[in-house]
């Protein structure tokens, strides 16, 4: 638990994107619990938001390792960072898709 606590603190302290997404999650998570009509709805809405935070932390970890291993500009370093960023983007699109599917009136 200590390492996990330290990781969350580090993400909050050093990563502006994580802070922004965490603040959005602070709004979205209670909203998900309120708007979800069933347990499955709530799980999908909450899970999609938590996934963004998870992917952002993993992206930040990849970026930190790449910066440590290769401080100079390199095509592979750029590729790794770009792929991490793409994963975050896809997780955000996933939130939008799930929230639309669950909340859109049928």
C-alpha cells in the first residue's frame, strides 16, 4: 500500500494531466452513481472513469522511464511517449462511448 500511496502522490504532484483527470473524476464518479439506473450501469460508468486515471498513471510511468533511459531525442522514445498519449486518448473516447451508450435515451 505504501508504494501505491507514493505513486498516487507522485502522479498528483508531478503530472498536471493526472490532476485534471482526477478533478474531473471527482465530479464524474458521484454523477455516475446518481445517473446509473442499475448496478451494471454504475459499474460501467465508474469503471470507464477509473480506467482513464489508470492509463494516465501508466502513461506517466512510461514517460518517466523513457526520460531516464534516453534524455536525448530519439525516434523510439518519441514513439513510446506518443503511444502512451494515444492510450490516454482512447481511454477518454471509451468514457464518452460508454456514457453515451448507458445514458442515451432509447
